[in-house]
C-alpha cells in the first residue's frame, strides 16, 4: 500500500540511527582508546569503527526507507513501517488534531519537511511521524486532511496579522531565561557543602569549618562560573527554541512557527486549550515582562516550548494579545481578590521557620552565626508569596495568581476544570481558613491558599455549579445535579 | 468540615475491613521505622537516639489503633449523575469534586492483602491526574467502576446527539475509544 517517503528519509533515518548508537559507540571508543593507550593503532581502529558505523547507519537508513510506506486509505492516514517487526498505524482523519511540520538542518539540506500527525494522544511528538516529505506532498496531505475533516462552522473572523517575537525581545527573553540558571548552581553549591559535611563526618566538618572562610573567594568564583555557564546554556536554549517565533489565530486553531535549527510549524486546536498561564519569572517581573503558556489536553509530555503561547511580552500587553489569539480564555490578569489579612502570617511563618531551622543547622555546623539571617530571607519569600496570592471568579472565568519562584497567573473558564478541591488543615480549623485548588491539567493547577473558610466554600460551590460544558473534550451539558444515585448495591450489606 | 452550600456531603463509606488493612500497614511501617531507628540510634547522640526509637514506638502503640479508625471515619464518597464527590483526610480534610464528563477511564486494583479480605481500590483517571477511592468491597468496587464508566459514556452520547452548536467539529474528540474502563 501507499507511497514511499522522499529518499532524503534515508539520510534522516541514518542520522537517527547514528544518534541512537552514538553513546554506546563513544563508550566503546573510549574504552578501546584508553585500554590500548593513545597510539596510531588505536586511532586507526577508531577510524575503522567510525567508517563501519556510518556504513551500518546508511544501511539501516536505506532499509527503513525501503520498508516504510504511508498512505491515505479511505478516511484515514496509514503508516506501515519496519522490516523484521512491522508496525502499522492508522489514524482516522477525524482524529487528526494537527499536521505539524518540522524542518531540521538535514531536512533543509534536502529541501524536504518532516510531518508529525498529532492526535493529542499524550505521547511526545506525533503519533505518526513522516521523516521526509516533499513540500508538494505535505500540501497535498494537509489539503486532504482539511477536506475530510467535518468542516468547522465558518466562524468568520477578520484575518488577523501574525504576532511575532522581535529580535530584541528574543534577546531579552534569552538573557532573562535563567530560572534554571538560578537554581542549578545553588543546588550544586549545597550538594558540595553537604558532601564535605557528611562525606567524612569528623574530618570533613573540621575541614569545612576551617577551610571555608579563607577559600570563600574560590567558592564565589566557582559558583559564579557555574552560574555563568548555566545562564549561557539557558539563553542559548531560548534562542534555539524561539528564534523566529510567530503565532496567528486561524478559525479554531492557533498556528505557530518557531525554531532556529529545527524550524517547526505547529497547529494547536483551541478546543484543546484548557488554561493560560501568565508566568512572570524572577528576572522578568521587575521589568514588567511575562511569558504566556498554555495547558493543552494531551500535551503534558511535549517539551515546555511546545506549551508556550508567546515567549515574552510586556505584562500590559497580555490582555490585548489574549483577546486576539484566545478570546475564549482571555481575562484580566490583574485586579484579583487577596486572601484575608489574617492569613498573612500563615504565608510568612512556615518559610521563615524552615529557613531559620536550616540556617541554624548551617550556623552551628559552620560556626557562622549570621547564617541565622536565613530566617529573614524565608520570611521575605513568604511575604512575596502573600503579595502574589489572589483570585477572582467572574462570568465563569477563573483567575488565580500564586508564586513559587515565578509569579504565575492561571486564567481559565471554570467549566474547563478537571476537578476541584477544598482543603483544610488541622492548623486552619480554628482560624476558619481553607485552601481551594482547581486542576486544569497535568501541569496547571490553580491554588489559592488560606482563604476565609466561607469565601473558600462559596468559591468551591460556585465552581461546582459551573457545569463542564466542555468545548470539545467530552461531556455534554449536564442537566443539573442529580440526586445521589442510589446504586443497586446501596442496601446490599457488605460481604 | 461542614458542607459548602448546595452540595450535600457524600455519605458512602469505605469497607469496614479497610481499617484492618490500614492497621496492618501502619503497624508494619512503624515496626520498620522502629528497627531502623534502633539501628541508626546506636550511632547518634543521646537525645536524638531517644527520639529515634520513641517516635516510632509511639506511632506503633498509639497510631495503630487510632489513625486508621480516624481515617476510615473521615473517608466519604458519593457518585452522582454529574460528578464524583470525595471527602477524606485526618490532618488535612480535603473535598474533591470530579465532573463526570472529565473521567477518562476507571480502573480497580487489588493487592495481596486486599484480595484476601475481598477488597479493591478504584482509581478514577482524568486528564489532570488520578483520584483513588481505596479499599471498597470487591462488589462495590466492581459496580462503582461499571457505573462510572457507564455515566462517563452517557456523557459522550449526549455530546454526539447534541446539535453541534459550538462549532467544534471533532466527533473525533469524543473519546468513544478511551472512555472505556480498563
């Protein structure tokens, strides 16, 4: 059945095979080189192995190309691949969420494109991946799928211009993408200290206590170096992922383009977008900048970049941009209701206590009493979390703001929730406070801590009334809350 | 905690034998902690060593009779046409509402101990994660699973029969396939 991929697929498959084999090959190479010492003989052997590996990869690529067929049969896309073990996939057009087009360096070299057939089934990447297709074939495929899919009601929107990420904003995004860069070196630093402390309890402790103060410069240098490297990597990652980012609304889908080496064109069906997160990173919030992320059903395993609606924009531009791209979810991220003032100390005290405890341990171990000030830092962190906290439920739209490191505001229609919780800890009981938590997906959960109990109950009950007339996923409008079903087993004693 | 307005609290309980399962697990866990505490405690300084065996011992002697009982009394659940309602927790009392339309699939599970007591746990999966109703009688669990699956399917059929007013073409979105229980 069906057609072959473009012959460039041989190269694509071969490179994939090489990449899969790269690590073991490097290990073998390393062992053989180290084992025999680094002489001409070993080099020759390594070269021989490399040639052999490349030839093997080319053979694998050829076989995979020759045994891969795709086709459009009836109302489905089919793929049949494999030689010894044959894999067959068939996806009905109605289930195709999107045909995502991707062009890596290799594909660009041959002037072909890779197509990911997305069903939103939850795995990373497309459920069918066609490694190399001629552009004409891609267009044909897209037209076929578009034609066979039951047409959306022509909800005529005026054509909207594409929103692009400017070079300047890309640069700013890269420079401020260092969330990881802040944490990683800290962790490395701590693990180093811990190592020294507990690796050899007596010697280590004394060595650290004695050695730390005078090698503080080295510490700072090492930490600084790590920070710089992590920062640079994060910045590079951002540039590679988001260079040339552009997004456009088209009927019931968002079309996005992005990527420096790997050019991707992605279609995101709006019906699958459950929530928007306005994320203001630690380095971005001071400059009034934010990232927009989306929670998409079945996308939890895709890389974070795939869940980005816009990499960087001014916080003030969030609302207009959302109104243009996702009016279904657009809401004002500001003007939220804070928890009651009596909740403030509950935000402050726990992090202060934890930090004070850790500071005390460190202060005793290192004989540096000023480390007790960590308690203050903990309190300050709690204060920041307190200031960030807020919520609003108006017109069926829920907005919840919170902070871990970055300040994050979840905007979503209440009816798109997956579940919602009202939780009260033993410590909250007397103060009449409670948490409310609303789950919208694997990565998005809107949580307001320490609300007044009556307010929390009201919010929870209001959420319960927001009937999940899901836009697409499933579930029709419910006809009100039924009585508890009296199951046939209700009176049937327990065995 | 008292019920939020309009929605009655769930009333159904777990199987009474659940307490025994939890007691056994709690006792086993405490004993393991006690032994580990004794083992490590030899090396630790005085006050810490005391703590290391006193805490697990207290947990074994006091916790075993008290906590499973409390936990069992607090656990309530209810399945209504539109939602699954869970309420549980000793230190943190948590009430969860899962719209029936969000249920992706249901599975039930029985460990060795559970099997010997004729118990099973039911796990309800949504796109955001899963929720567990532990230690029901086998009979309850089977019926519950079938019932949730049936209600979730009914939701799908509603969806199909409804005129497509929302401009959402995906018949394919309605997960006829993946809503079936496992």
